[in-house]
């Protein structure tokens, strides 16, 4: 299986780049599956139902979220009704949404998608280790191809989850910090890993936001709205290839400059 996972879509630039290029990416890269993290798609925070539908209609197979999942409460409708979007599995059980989903890829193989939140420097959530153990037990023998998005602040959080899951899932790919890391690797047990796959959005920015606004507030404490930046738009993520048993064969950083229309 060949899958591409794109990191946090930030605002209109990241969202537009993803939905306008999904079909092209699938064809050019011969992808079996295309997954995105879209928790920052709506003006930099959250996701709307309209954006969700357009991303899925464009050829994206499934969407993961993160700590901004409920910034636009309307998304709870999609979370309750669709199997193409998942909430973090270590969110409370009563929160709307699926803890995991299994999609059928274009090649006919099945791929499970799971999202987890880290706990270091993040809002309080349930234990990600207990959550993923429960989820893997529920997935059972439905598929050996399993992608885990670990949405976390600290590299130690992400690495610990990655090592804990080595040999049990196909890939553990990090999101949230918006900066791609240079540690893409396949662990000894056959799990592809990268601490952060980077954001999809404007790279002439500070993690996707207007440089001047962020700098002003940081230097003076003057409150301002951090507008989403618009220049140097790139899609960023990781491409993973697995064998028939779901073990990762390779992982490569993916980054592509995009001209949005």
C-alpha cells in the first residue's frame, strides 16, 4: 500500500491546496490512500462541515483532527454521521465522533485510521496508551494496515507512542507543531515514524500565521488576531509504503510548493 499523509491544513491556503490537488497527487504518486489532518483548516482553527465535504469529495479518503476539533461546533454533525473523520481516541467516550475508522482504499485493501492526543504541554485528556490498546483490540483482524496520527507538542510524547506501537501498526506520524522534523524512519518492528510531518499552508509565516502580527504580540504583549499567512504555499507530509502484512517498507518526507487558484 502507498499512502500519503498531509500534516495540519492551515487556513484557506492549506485547505485550498489540499482539495485542489488531491486528484493530481493520487495520480502522480500512484496513491492507494490520501489522509489529511484538517484541525486548522477553518481560518487557522477547526473545520466546518462544508470544508469537510469538499475535502472528501475532492478525493481525500479520511480526515484526522486534534485539540481544535470542536472550535466550530457544527462539525459534530459530520463526526456523528461520517466514517471519514475521526476524533482523538483518548477524548472522552461521550464526545461526538468515532475513535477509529476503517476505509477501503482504491486498491481494495483496508486501512484503519486512528488519532491520538499527547499529554505533555497539552490540555488534559485520557491516557493515549490505554486508548490505543483499546482501539487496536477493537480493530482486531479487520486489517493489518493501521495509520496513527499522534497530535502532540513534545517530541518525547510522540517518540514514546511510536516505540510503544512499533510492530503493532503501520505508521505513527506526528502533527500539531507545524514544523517538519528530519527523523523519518522505519523502526525495527516495521512501523514508519516521523515526529512531525509539517503543516500544509503558507511557509512565509510563523507556523502558518502572519509574521508581523505574531512578532508584535510576542514582543509587546499587545493582543492581536493572528491572521493566516498566504505566501509560499506548500503541501507537506509523509509518504509511507507498506507490505501485504501492513509492515512499513519505507517512509519519505513529502513537500511540494503549490500555486492556489
